[in-house]
């Protein structure tokens, strides 16, 4: 639950979008695999749609457009460690 809270806060603020989106997509896919075999359509499950949306948000750089991503990227910590963007 703490991981979900951290991912949600990072996504809402727009900081660390790549890491948060990758972790969120991984967690939603793991939640999808926890209920295999699915009772409904396995290819159009909401968990898979959420994972695809998270990947799309990371690829489009939504944190810099709608969040604090530009300010986050300008901090000295992120400049030294570019993987934090």
C-alpha cells in the first residue's frame, strides 16, 4: 500500500514520472496476474488498460507539461542522477 501511495503521489505531482509509471504499470500487471484465469475478457481488463495509460503518460512526458516535472528536473539532485526524471 505504501508503494501505491508513493506511485500515486509521484504521478499526481509529475515528479519522477518514468520511475512512477514503470512501477505503476508493473504493479497493475501483477494485480492482473493475481486473478488468472480471468472471469472476463483477458485482453481488455481494466488493469491492462491502466498499465498502458501509465506507459503512455511516461512516454509523452506528462509530468513536464501538467506537473512539477520541470522544477524537479532543474534540481541539483536530478541533474546529477538523470534516472530520477
